[in-house]
């Protein structure tokens, strides 16, 4: 247990260094950094128009009020920002496999997946997304009259963390196909489309789509379960599944990663 805690502190410290040096690198080109935030704020206005339309309609859909839907949308925006903060690593992985630059990462005395997927962190997109997402969550939560007890807030935070971890594991899997295929552009586009299913609360989809997105390809857990937990709309089985699914997907992803590492042959050699 002590060894595990020591390794956790080590990797958290390493992640802090990655964040520090990534921010320093982006600050070296401040105009580009500010322009990136400005562009993302423009996209944010478009996303907010969707939220405004829902509030104005004030309709209840399949047991979900407009304010509760606003919480789901806010969670989606917030998780999207965090996901896009690490996405440059995902985008670069197929290229590093093709040109052999992955070789250098394999020589480092640190877990290769940790290094490859978290080495560069983008702060331009997360800053406006996380700020706006949190604002929508707080506003919707207050307007919906849902309990804001320490237990409710802690549960919401736990399911958000589980959703972020699930996002990390689930959407890394398509990128790993680059170890077997020359081009994965189509798979990348498909995975982005699947992630965007969370753009609207899952209650708006037919029941069979909801079951598919909860049990088979658990993308709906990412941004719906935090709000559903606060609403008291999660059964005990779904509460357990919401925390277990990220671990299951992590196990699957690790198996694929290890096979990919055995499959990898340097393109530079």
C-alpha cells in the first residue's frame, strides 16, 4: 500500500511537471494561445445558444426538466474541455507510430502509456470550457432545486471523475488501431461522433439507444450519470456500474495497449 501511494505521488508530480512545461511552451506564443481561447469562446457561444433554447422552451422530456438538462449539457462541455486538453497526444500517436518517433518514448524510465498520452497538455480549450461548464452546472442545479448537500456534491464530483477516466480509456482505444493500420482517420472521426452523443441528455434518445450507450458502449455514463445521481434517478445497480465501467474499459484498453506494444516495430529501423 505504501509502495502504491509512493508511485501515485510520483506520477502526480510528473503530471504536474508536464502541465508546467506545456503551459510554458504555450506562453512562448501568447498571441496563438489567446487566439485559441478566443476561438473556443466563439464555439462556446454556439453551444450556449442550444442551452438557451432549452431553457426558453422549459419543456420536460422523459422525466428530465430543462434545468436538469442544462446540468447535463454543462457536464458535457466541462468534460469536453478536459478531454481536448489531452487530445493532442491522441492525435499525435498514429503519426509517432508511422514515423518511428515512438522509439524515444519507449526508452524513458516511466510508464509508456502515461508518457505518450499525457506528455502534452493543451490549456487553450479547457479554460473556457471548464469555466462555462461549471457555470451551467451551478445555474441548472440551483434552478432545478436539487439538494446541494455535501454528499450530493461529492457524488456528483466522483461520477464526473469516473466519466473523465472513462473518456480517457474509451477514446484511446480507437487510436491504438494505428499499430495495425496505416490510416485511422475514419475511426477517429467515428469516435468523435460517438463522443458527441453526449451533446444532448440520453433521455432524449430511444430506450434501445440508451441501453446501448450505458451497457455496451458506455458513453452515456460520461456526462449523464453525475446529474442523474444528484436527481436520485440512478438505481443501486447503475450506481455501481457507473463506477465499475471505467475500470472494465481500463482493463480492456490495457490489454489492447500491451498487444500494440508487442506488435510495434520501429518505422525508423
